[in-house]
């Protein structure tokens, strides 16, 4: 039945007037923000810090993103950036001042993970439909990918410029020819997804993976993974970080606490105080100043500690605190840049 205007009561007409007023305010608010580079109170996006996470500024002027899923910085040029979003892959050649859609006729859907080769020569990206490769930034093609590799959770370059790792919902794989062929290296890991992967290239390449909430390690010469979570809450490991000043020191976030290992993950101990809110999901982790500065991206926003975890601060300036904070990437050409 279609109701005409005569069927509305006075209360109904007042409600309709209220809806029209609300729509007018909403449209006015949207019109007023379209001229701004970024309105952190309304949109997510890409942000940059040059002081170990103490201050943050938008790195995506003119963009209005509902989902920034991964970011890659070229090891050959720190101004060359790739941003994986829920609507596609974006590229910047000037450090994020301007952006352009990358391969729109090939990468038709959202991009979930992206990485440069270790020498910056080429790129591998993942969408929900598979893995895609470029060697020259102009021509992209779909590579043959293992079942379960897409949509990838992480693409990580190895110590060799030709080596790439892909962690996905079906396991973990390695390519020694820039993504053209793949080897399953998940033997010894729990069946299913590998959510995080850390590659330590020197002095020998060591892999750390988070699967089924546990931390696993595999080094050169080993064919199987071994659990390396003595002292960590079993089944609750979420994120891992390498200490840039001391390669043997690792940091982990688990069960609302921060843990450190001084022996490459053989044993762990907790440091600092628990995170301010229980059941905080940690997505990214960075460490600076010998463990004094800790930066976490979480489902509640971005948390930072400047005293080794004894106190925590939810970063609010220029950041959309009501939105989930996802990938956290370090610029290896500038140790203070995140």
C-alpha cells in the first residue's frame, strides 16, 4: 500500500521535517569538507610521522578513503609509495603529495597487500582474485598463485632481491624468481592462515610467523617451523616488531601486554603496564629508542608509549581516533619515520 500525504499524522509530519533538516545539515557538512585535504574526524587514510610517532600528518591530500589496507615504500626511492585500499591500488612518486590510480584496467577490485622487491625494481600486489606483478611500473599481469594465497595478509621481500614471501588465508609461500613461481614453506605450521610475517635478513635470513595465535620461527637450513613463544601467552600473540638498534632483540604484543626477547625469540618477558583497555586488538607495532618508544596500531586507534610501556597515550591530534588503525610501516631510509 502506498501512503499519501493525507495519511501522515502531525507527529509523522514533524518527523519528516526533522529528517529533511538532518539531510540538509549532512549535505552542508559534506560540502564544507570536500574542499579540505583531509578531515580526520570523518575519514580514514594514510598518515606520516617523522618523530617516532609523536606527531602525525595526512600523507594523502585530496583522497577520501574508507579503507587503507597496506602501504609500501620503495627501498630505492623513499618518495615512491604504494597504497592498497578497498577500492584499488594508488601510487605516489612525490612522498604522498599527489596520488594516481595504479593499473585500473588490471587491478579491478580492492588491493589487500602490496610490496616492492628488495631492490625496488618491481612490485607484487594482492587482490581478492589473485596476485599481480609489474617489473617496470607500467605493465601489470596476473601471476600464477597458490590456492589460499589471496587475498594475502602480507607480502614481504626477502634478503635476496628476487625473493618474496606471501602469507595468506591458506598458509605461507616463498618465491625465488620475483613471484613467477611459488614454494609452499608452511610445513610445521598449524593448518590455515598465517596472519603476520617478519623477515630478518641478516646475518642469516630468519623468518618469524604468527599462526593460530602463536609465534613460530624458521631459519636457513631448517625445513620445519618451531614454536618460539616461551613466556608468551599461548594463542594470543598478535604483532611482532624488530628492534632496529639490536637485531637480536624482538618485541611482541600479546594479551594486552608488550613482551621483549633478547635472544631472537627463544624466551620472552613482559615489560611495562598492560594496555589501557582490555581486549585491544593490535595490528601493527614499531619500536624506537632502544625500546623506550613503542607505537601500536589497534582497533581503537593509535597508541604510543614514550617510557617503555609504563604509560600509554591514545594519539588524537590529526588522527581519526574513532577509526581502526591498520598497517604500520617503517621508512628504512629514515629511522624516525613511520
